C-alpha cells in the first residue's frame, strides 16, 4: 500500500500541534510539527504511539516503516533526507523505546 493511501486509513491528528519524542531521561530528542512536510510523519508517529501505549518501541518502529512504504527505500538511499524515517530505521534495530508527548493544537 502506498504511503498516501495508508495516511487515509490512520486517525486524524488535526487536534495536535506537534509531537515530542523523548529519550529515557525525558529530554526531547525530536519534535514533529503539524505543518506541511511533517504532517504525514506526525500522523504516523501519533498512530504508532496510540497502538503502543504512548511509546515508539522497536516493534512500533518496524510497523511505522511498513506504513512509510515507498519512502523507506528513498530514505535508505539518501540518509538525512527523511529524518523521521531514519529515526525509525535506527529504532527498529535497537531495544529501547521512546515516549511520545502530544502537544495539543
């Protein structure tokens, strides 16, 4: 399934302004904002957090990569071009999980 088709199946995140991804120490590692170029990633990460108890686990990261579909190959070919996919690629190979903190719109 293409990424654009997957996004239509995921819950809306219009009620969110952003998501903060937190490290084990509670510090913000990254922020995904609800703005052009990031909204799709925010929807993916919000849906993953909802399915995995507010966290991005290695299993959640693996599922997220499935959802990003055709964009994963581009991210692998061009590291840094898709930082939200790069993050999931790394997290899927690890053992840590990362908290997701929603910022209401």
